[in-house]
């Protein structure tokens, strides 16, 4: 066997969420040149088929090792991977996991490191393969994966990561979307886009089709003319959309003998709910976890509907209920519950069994006493961060106890906080009882994750939903009965058409609304539907058959979680056969990667499962995604060479790090701290005697176009609590905020738009954008570029967030690091305010009259605003609007 010469390692990293990221090591990126990266993603009726093609050349004079690495969505299945080296194609072969493992073990026994990385992140899992490349040789990598986009709070989302770390001569991403129902809205968002890069982004759309293309030139990719190889492409790209819906809420689509039925009726009334929150307050929740839990719980309590009933149970070694019974979600009860939540402290063990059984007993007692409103639904939401350590601690017995107690009458949702809890235990607990499990990641946005989950289940619209089709028309139908349907989600059923099926496929969807039964009827003409999917540019062949197979496999795997051994084996056998037939890498199959002769002959790609992440410390970045890299030494046996990581060491933690002093326990003192305080006092005394006080920025700078004074500095001197700063019904904008007079900055600012319905809340920690009950958190000074109908939202690395549109006032929010650091408000294009503007700051754009300068002192004058006099003084201020360090300006100032 020919042995390749040892050479330096150069990693090419391709990371996908719903597309790809390409990354090379900085130190060696000139040796391996990525001369082409293309991504073609076709979304046909929610089913996404993505092809990633990367072409590289080894420019070095020695053998180089190239690592192709990607992250893909947890719900996605890899369907194909191949490498083309010197005109020879080396494919990936999908086999049953046991057979692949046997081949893998044989390779390991021969001394070959044959394994592919198995790792999962918050939303992704990782695939990696390496190959040795001769001098001047070219390699083409091609990877294909598929997934069904799930409707979440009213939108489908395709998330792309882009990180080449070098400019690419031919870089092109194409996303084609075809939705026969019609596309109701489409928006894009990016964390790396600059105004110059935005020129490389084009979006075209008609009623049923959309095409998003990103094709930057070399100069657009460059950070600066002097850094020709360094790229600005480093972050996320998101395409988000929804579809039009008929009154019936259903749509049946047919292609090549298969059908899919989407069901998401609009304008249904929310069913009242009886919800019990079961909150872990054991010792392991101490610190940030319990703080974030309290924060989220207070927000969730405020979102309860007027017709809802609720209660709280907190538990450690023992369980304690807030009230002896369910109480209405009145303002009084909600405020009392918020006060109770604020006082929850973490200590003790973890008695999950007794806590859930207490919740069930509360609901059963209320049912016996006829205290549950007719037609309402009952939910139990459990949040825990650890395995049971008190009371009943055997997971199997807890699952049995809970299932017997609930007896199909209530839905249990389980949230696992962090990685010290068995996700498998929680998942079975939830699936056994008509709910679902979700992991909550420890990060700055943990409270938002909790709120986001609650929003998913906050608005039940239907119960006992059943899909019915003529038995002579269809077969092999996926799950067709669902306990609950929630607002913003979608129920999906797929199946095969029989050979002699009728020309028109009809379906009935039966369910229960709040106080009545309902039946939705949908019909679809087979010939018309078949014709609709004949546009090859926007679809891929037999996509609906693959959608059916994908959905069937996902549901079979989910059913195995809550079934006994004999039935579980039968379900796994069906899922395995489908996985092999349709070439899906699932938890039951593996992909064996073949290599050129002389290199290791097999690597194995396997589908990770959620619980394999247990006890892994995970941090997140950007829109809170984490990349994992676990390099393996590749090549023939021989002398060991240093490992080359696919990521620079400074990227192992992607979130901002606090200085060590910030993480000291508050009860710890150090001798040097006293001397440090003394130094500060000495410096302050010296400064006061030798230098004038530094010029400070005003609370707000108001541009005043069209007035005799072009700008006004406003200083807020009286603490007023949350304040209406600006309100303009004509512009559809409202700005509120809380100004801390002692610290001389805003603790938070909130901007609300009517069209599109959007809320932006800025705090010193991050910016939270909420639309259609979906919340996303963005860290300051991380680039953001979001375009949606009627609004553009951008943030630069200086920490300036701008909210703008062609005919609106531009609102700016700034994370200011200069003197008086904190949140600042900016306004641009203020001549666009309507005549209906009001508010603490808005009043200065209504009926303003400047009196002449005072004769005795030309630094003072009077400003009349809506009949009220304000004394204005000419002062030196620091203009913060262009970012630190600021510019000294002379400004007329008023105090409020």
C-alpha cells in the first residue's frame, strides 16, 4: 500500500445549520485555497434539499491534509457525501449501524483512526471527514442533506452559517422557495452583512416562489484593501417566511404518487388553559439559573390569559404548592404569584416524583370539584436541572408513577436546564403523557428560551385533532391523530396514493374547539397538483416521497421512546428499512466514507442523539449557536505529529468573557481591594484639583430640523420610572424607557412598531427582538443586518443599532462606552414625525417657540413647548451619536 508523505495539516471547515460554513486555519490558509463554494438549497413545500459543493486546491509543494467539517440541523438527515480527487469519485455508503461499526472497528484494529466526529450543539450536530491531498491537486467535496422545516410561532426558518476565513473567488448561495399556497411574507437576517455586502444580496419573489441569492465579489468579501485574504464573512444568514392559508386551514399537495396535508387554521379562539408550573429549586439551581428562572416565570405569568387558571409548585427535597388550588389569572393573583416567584430560593435535593404527582392531584381535585372550565385544557410544565436525588429516585418508577397518575387526562411538558439532567428520562416522561421535552441551554438568553417555549404552548386552539381520508384512496399514512394544536404551529400528515385512487383526494379534520366540535373539509385535484410541481428549478425530483419517508422515520423514532422492547424492535426495524431505502443517515444507520488507496479506508458518520451531550459544558455565541471541533489524527501509522485544530484556540469560547474580577464571589475580599479603593480616592482628589470635570453627554440629543435651533440636548434629572419618550400614531412608533438619574443612563429602552408588528427591547446585556411572539436575543457590537417588509434593522461593531425605513423616522439605540457609559437613544430623519407626536421627548416636535436670547446673558433663553416654558442654557456637551470617544459640541440644554 502506498504511504503518503507526512505533511502539514490544513483544515477546511464547512458548517451548516440549514446551509454551510467554510473555515480554514489562518496560519496555513495560503497553502489550501478554497476557489469555489456554492450552496444550492431548494425548499419545496417546506421540505429543504441542500447541496453544498466546495472546491479546493493544494498550492503547497508538500502533501496537505484537508478536513471537511460541517454542522447541520438536528432534525436533518444527511443523504449523500462524496469526494472527487484526480477525477475519481469516492462516495459515502449508508449502512446499518452495526455493519458500519464492524468496518469501523476493523479499521481501528489495524491502527487507523477511522472515526468521524459525533457531537451536537444547541441546534446542530457535526459531520467531519479528512483526506490527504497531493501538491497542486484539486478536491471537490459535495454533501447533501434534507429536512422538513417546522413552523415555529408563525414562521419557517432556514439558518445559514458563513465563515470562510479567506476570500473565495467564486462564492455563491442560492435559496429557492416554492410554496403553492402562496408566500405571505419573506425576510432575511444576517450577522455579518455590511452595507457593501448587502449589494451582493438579491431577493426576488412572486406569489408562490422566492429566490434569494448571495454572490459577493472578492473586494466585497475583503475586510480592507490591505488585508486581501481576510474576509468579513463570519456569521449567520437567515431566511424566514410563512405561507397564505385558506379558511379551512388545510392544504393537500400531491406529487409523484404521494401527498402531504398541511393543517394550520387561522382566526380560531384560544382555548382557556389550566396550567401548573413545577419549578426545581434544588441547590444545583443556585445562582444564575434560579435568577433566570425567576425572570422568565415573572414574564410568563404576565402573559397568562384572562380566562386561564394556574398554580405554582416549587420543589427541592420536598414539594410546596403556592396556593391550595388553582386560581384565576386575575391581575391580583398574577401579581401575588410574581411576588412569590421573586422569593424562590435554591437549596436542597431534587424530588421530581412528588412534585409532579402533587400537580396531578391539584388538577384531579379541581376536576372532581368541577372547578375546571368546560372545554378547557390542562397542562403541567416541569423545569428541572438535575436527576432525581430525593424521594423516589428510580427513573423508571417515576415514569410509571406519573403515567398512571396522569392517565391520558393532562399534558406534561418537561424542560431540562443544562446538561446535568438526563434528557432521555425527561423525553420519555413527556412523550408518555402527551407533551414534549426541550433542553434549556445555560447562557445569557436562558430566560428567553423559557419564555419562547411557553409561547409555543400558550395558545391551544384545538384538542383531539384527527385526520380522515378515504381508505380506498390512500395508504401508509403518517401520524394522523394529535392531542393538541397550538397557535403558530402546523400539523403535517403525509402518505401514498393508491394505484386506483380517485381524481379528487378529499380529507376531513375533526377536532374540538373551546365549546364545540368542528370539522374542516379539504379537497385536492390530483392532476392539478401534479402539474404544479413540474418546475425543476424550484423543486427536486420525488421530493414528496422523500418528505413522506423523512416524516415517517422521525415519528417512528419518537414512538420508540415510549414503547416496550418488543414493539420498540418492530418500530426500529421499520425505521431502519426506510433509512436504508432512502439513504438517510439516522440514529439507526451510519455513512461509511471511502478514501483513496494508501489512506485509511473507512470513516464512519453517525447520527448523534440528544442525550449524548450530557455533562458537556456548552457555551453559545451570535444568535446563540455553538460550533464543536474534535480533531483526529489522520494518515498512516508513523511518528506522531502535533494536532492542528480546525478552529484557532481563541475560538474555543465564542461568547464574550468577563474579567476575572467580575466572577469573584461577592463574599470574598482581598487585601489589595482596599488599597485599590484608596488609589481611586487619591486619583479622584488629584483630578479634582488639577483638571476640570470631564464633559458629559446629555441624556438625549434631539435633532430639530426646520427650527431656529438645529439640536437640543435634554437632561433627565427627575426619576420618573418607565417613561413614554415618543409616541407617534402616524408613524406607528412608540418608544418607552427607564432612565436612571444616579447612573445618568437608560437601564432599558423599548421601541414598538405597528407595521410590521415588532418590539425591540434594549438592555445593557443585549437586544431582544420580538415578532409574532418569537423572541431573538443579539449581543451588542455583533454585526446584524435584517430586512423585513417595512423595516430594516442593522447593528455595527461599535454597538449602534438602527431601525429604519424609507418613510419613517430612524430610531437608534447605542451601547455607549464613553463617559456616562450605558444605553443611549438616537433619532434621525425627525422631520418625518407626524403632527400627532407626543411624549417626554416627542413634545419638542410640537408647537415649539424659541424666545430671543436674554439681554443680560446670551447663554440663556426660554423655550416654549405647548404652552409651557423651559429654561435653556448654552453648554458644552459630549456628542455620543457617532460612538466613542465622542465629540465636544455647544448645545442648548434643558432639564426635565
